[in-house]
C-alpha cells in the first residue's frame, strides 16, 4: 500500500506541472531568440567585413603587377574595379569600388583601392554600424608601370547617404 501511495503522489504532482515547461520556454525564448538573431546578424556583418578586407588586399596585389581577375574582360581602371568586385564577391551584398593612383601610374607611386559593401544581414533586429555598410581601403606601391591605365582612377556612384570622403 505504501508503494501505491508514492506512485500516486508522483503521478498527481507531475500532472500539476505539465504546462510549466512550456511557460518557462515562452518566458526564456523572449530573451534568447533576439540574442540568437543578433549573433547571426553581426556574424554576417563581420563576414562582409572580412570579405571586403581580403578582396581589397587581393585586388591591390593583382593591380600593382597589371593582372586582373579571370572573369574580367575589360582593361585599365575598369579591370581593377571588376577584379575588386570579383574578389569581394563572396559577400552576399552590394559592392561599390573606387580605385585611384593619386600621383599618377608610375612605378613606386601608390595605388589606392577602396570598397564599400552593403552587408547582407537583413534581419533588421539591431542597428548596424554605418547603416550596415562595411568600408575597406588599402594603398600599395605600383610595381609595373606599363601599360598605364588612362586617367587617374574610377569610382562608382554610391547610394544616398554615403560618400568617398573616408577613402584617401
């Protein structure tokens, strides 16, 4: 008889607590789900940042020795811009490129490559730095002067609210 009482009490007490797990999950999920999406959103933002940095570095390295990406059929500044878009292409985002040789295209002068990438983090749960735009720029010394691209550089039109003032 003592054993039946113990089993009966356990069955009674577990049925009284049946909905508590669901209520606890509902209370905890209000905090955990935004944190999870925030981690994902900033992870995508940092991924775009790393892709932009790597793309700018590779573009500058290829451009100073007069090479361009295999997917680019253009020449001159357009080829450098195309290479930058290809190199940053791993980011699920819009890419804007500015390339320039402020002192002219001569061996030893610097090549400036700037990229502005709109991060693909579209969750919209958290405010992102610079409205979700990632900036990256790099200067590198020109190693091969011939053939020199005509003009002093090229830049793409940016979306409203953005400018190239940081690219110098």
